[in-house]
């Protein structure tokens, strides 16, 4: 699912969050939502951003400690008919944000 929004962020920074069983990746006026793991409570930190590949720390209900989680955005974007190369190229960093 993708929708346009007016989320404020720098021209080179994307935002990652989760709510109601979905992960949201927001950038360039798009809010791309996809199913999150069933026991995900929240994303804690972004450890690495590499042109569409994220390594994040995530907190799950079944574990007291945060765990590394891996997200590959390229197949998600391609499934939405978004050119991943042009969409991802300007993104230099990703931050976690919750309302």
C-alpha cells in the first residue's frame, strides 16, 4: 500500500515507523506501508542504510532485548511499480519516528 503524504523531513532523510501491524517507510511525499512481523512492538534504531537495504534494531513481544531485523525495500517498491533506483538514490539516511 502506498499513499502520498506531507510528512516533513529533510530532502535526503526517510522515516521508518510501525503501527497497527504495519511498517511504514516515508519519503518524498510517499508513505509506503507493508505488513510487519506479528510480534513487532516497535523499531528502536537504524543501524545501517544501504540503498534500500535496512538493518534496524526492533523490539518484539517475545524478547526482552532488541533484535536485529533486516528490511529490503527494493522488492516492495518494485511490487508497487515504483522505480526503486530513482526513488532510493537521493535517500542518505533513515530515522525512526513515532507520533
